[in-house]
């Protein structure tokens, strides 16, 4: 049985309402953000995370899901679709940040995001961004 750790989401709270019209839906693998996570991990003498394509598939699915359902609700269903990946999974979500600010925001969070990036046993990770919706998926194999 796969173990699951769900973390609270990080949402910047605007003080005003804005109407946004999306002109395109693009998903990108954001290796720069994973690189920033690895720089952050290095400050704590932790090994860098390696990209795992199955985690990237999970992160891409999650970025699309959280555009309409801002929650960790679909996380376990997507984890269950991954082939032969028993272990522990971690997820950080963010939206409405600039790419260069996401790791900083997670590092300042008091809801487990910082801790998720600093799990010493974690070996693999992937971050996907789509229309300012970010999903970081981390994984510790059995």
C-alpha cells in the first residue's frame, strides 16, 4: 500500500478581486524550480533530487486538476495510477506566483511545504507549472 503525505496548499491572498482570462494552457517542466529546491536542500547538506518522469506525469496531471479543484483531493487517485512505485509521496502546490518566487514561498510556509522540500530520504522530484499553477511531487522509494 502506498503511503501518502498531504500538505496544505499555499495561496497568496489578494485584497481585491481580479478577472483573468486565460489565453493559452501550457504545461512546462520547470527544471529551474527543481534546481532551486536542490539549492535550498544543499543549504541543509541534503542530496539533490533527481527528476523522475513518472513524477512529472503526476505533477502535470495535478496542475491541470488544481485549476478547477484547488485541493489535494485528486492526489491519491493520481498516485495510484503510477506503475510500480511503492513508497512515500509528497506534494506541494502553489498558484499565482512568479516562477522565481515559488521555492521561497514554500520555504516560508508554516504548513509543511518547507519540510516537504527538506525530507532527507527523498530521492526524486519533479515540478510542473501550468498557467501559474505549480505542483511539486517528491518521492521516497521503498
